[in-house]
């Protein structure tokens, strides 16, 4: 059974759409990495490519996706911290540092949400400032553990690293449209 010309045309169109959608993330991340040496290209492609809005997003949309991805990471950090605080045997210094981190990551989430709103409203300078604020707040969680005097690093350090990286990606992509 031979496929009809209409079926072949529809299949070709679908392949072209899918190829160009993926290229948007790839080309945007490549441009972001080319313009800002702090951007981890692989991280950018991997993380932005996971979001359901990415295939149809242009550069402006991907800047907003980066900010929204930061919100999700911050929310995940808060949930992880709550789980850690609920574990029996958490010493007082670690609990205090975790409590501080919970407050910080709640603020990180709000800062990324404000960055998304600012970028959506085309206030790029404010959006970039909010992304940087989010990264700064995330770094302060690691500092809270260092000040607690424990030899162990923050148990949510991966969220801090992620927040910093996605803030860099968000800023670099926003710079492409600014």
C-alpha cells in the first residue's frame, strides 16, 4: 500500500516543524553560550528542552521558560528542605540552616517569577536583575551551612548550582533580545 501524496506532504511538514522547534532551543542556547562564557551549552539545551513550551517558543519565550524553570527548581528545593527538616535526628545547627534555606528558596522562587513577569512585560533590565537576585539568594543557602559550622556541605547544594546556572541562561538569552 503506497502512502498518498497528502500523507507524505503532511509527514514532511510535521518533520520540518519538529526539526525547527528543536533548533530553536539549540540555536538559542548556542547563541547564549557564544555571547556569555558562563553559559553551559549542554545544560541550557537539556533544561530548556524539557519544558513543554520550548518547542514553540522564540528567543523571548525561551527567556521566560528559563525563568519559569528557576521557579520549579526553587519549589523543588523547598519540598526537599521540608523533607530534610522532618527527618528525625537532624541536629539543631543543621535545622537552623535548613530553615534559613527554606526562606531563601521561597524568595528565590518569587524572584524567578518576577523575572518571568518582567521579561514578559519586556522590561528586560528588571528581569535580568531579578534573575541575578535569585542566584544570589540561592548562594546564601550554601553560606548558611558554612556558617552553621558543619563540615558537611548543604544537602540542597544541587538546587543552588541549578539556580545559578539557570539565572545565567535566563540573563544570556534575555541579552539576545535586549
